[in-house]
C-alpha cells in the first residue's frame, strides 16, 4: 500500500514538472505571438501610410502630366504663331526688296 502511494506521489511530481515545463513553453509562445502581433500592427500601419502616400503621389503625377500636356499644347500654338509671323515678315520684306 505504501509502495503504491509512493509511486503515485512520484507520478504526481513528474506530472507537475511536465505541467510546469508545458506552462513555460506556452508562455514563451504567448510572448512570441504578442511580439509578432506588435510587429504586424506596425507593418499594417506602415502599409496604410504607404497606400495613402501612393495615392497622393499618383494624384500629383496626374496633375503634373496634365500641366505638361497643357504646356505642350501652348508651346505648339506658340510655334505656329512664330511660323506665321515669320511668314508675314518674309512676305512684307520680299516686295520691298524686289525691283
């Protein structure tokens, strides 16, 4: 009877030791997962910030491209006006030099 009691006590001590080990391992895992959650939260915030910044940059690019098209159109019109003015000057100058 005492032998059985002794074996049960040893078994209980063994189980308690294993439970402490499992508890320590679980706590380590919990800490690891908390750290990962913190990193993921920071990364998520950074992704959101980059998404907003990207949207702003795309809008700025769109505005810049529109301004470039407008400038190119104005430049083309100015070149046409210069060509027409050169033609007018040439026509005005031609008759005065001819005999």
